[in-house]
C-alpha cells in the first residue's frame, strides 16, 4: 500500500513528520537511489528502498515513549552543531533512537516527551488537536490585569497572532510576577515572546504538564517511560 514519503519516514522513527519534510526539501532523502525533493511523493514500503543521508530506514518494531524532566542548559534536539549538551545525553539507558516532541528552549526546564512515533509527535504539536501544555512563568515586574488580558486574548507576534491562553496569577510582587499559562500551540519560544510583547520578559520558565501528563515523581534531569494507559490516552487525544 502506498503512502506519503514524509509520513513513512516519521513512522520509521527518523523524526517528526514536519522535520522529515525538511529532510526531503534539503535533498537528504533517496528512494531507490534517486534523490526526492517533492513533498507528498508516494512510495510503496514493501517495494521501495528509502535512505536518509545514505542510511536505509525501516519501520520501527517497537514504539518508545519517554517523559523527561528537562533541566536548564540542554537543547531539545538529537544533535547540536554548537556541541551543547542535548536532551538525548540525559537518556543514558534508552537504547532506541528517539527524538523530542516539540521543543523546550535552552533556558527552559520541565516536561518534555521523546519518542520514535513520528505520527504521534506530528499530531501532538499541531494546533488542530489542541493538546494543552501548562507552564509556570516568573516574569519581570508587577503585571497589570490589562496586560494579563492581552495574553488571554492573544498577542501579535512576528508569525501571527497567538491563540487565546488561560492565565492564572500565582504570586504577584513589585518586581516579579509568577503566572500559570496554558496554551495548545507550540511556536518557537512562544511564552517568552508573548511576555516580551506585553513588556514583561520571562525570568524563569518551566513546563509542568502536557495534556494529563505531569512531572510527579520525576526529578530534574530524570526520566521514565509512559505506561500503556498513558500511551493510549495520548493516542486517543490526537485521534490515533
């Protein structure tokens, strides 16, 4: 049965579907020895041989789902051209190849999922499926209710207006305010950019939950595998 090349690459655990589209565009994917750069190209996995950077890819026999409590000072990529520590370095006993579901930037800590399930990763980071991510942000200054309402209603960033966010004030002082933010988008450095737009830069940022998954029992820098119930719940959330 034929399927789109980028979807096949994701199902092989190469990376998320969106990242696989970039690999195709960069000319790093070959089908039967020929470079393919056209998105949506269909292949027959039973017949066609697919390689990425010259290495053959095949369907992963076992899908892996890891919940990591990411510390500050790690990048959310498999490899880093600047040779900074990556989240993969923290997964000492995980033998399977996995990649992050979305990103937490270098200065942000908290809950990060890693998997080799490309389709789940693609859907969890797509706004259509409204997977809620919860953050605790400590931001500069005493934030007015008007500024908080701007976050709730959506603010204009360089890449468009953000979707409405749920905001709850946890602590408020003269020099800093701590808020809980719930969003279902996954733009690059989104929380930091939103807060900068309203004039209150982020001082500390931590992601505490993704959908119903939390960091309970997982210390900073540690990780655990999702159990079967959690996996089924996530897959149902994104209609898999």
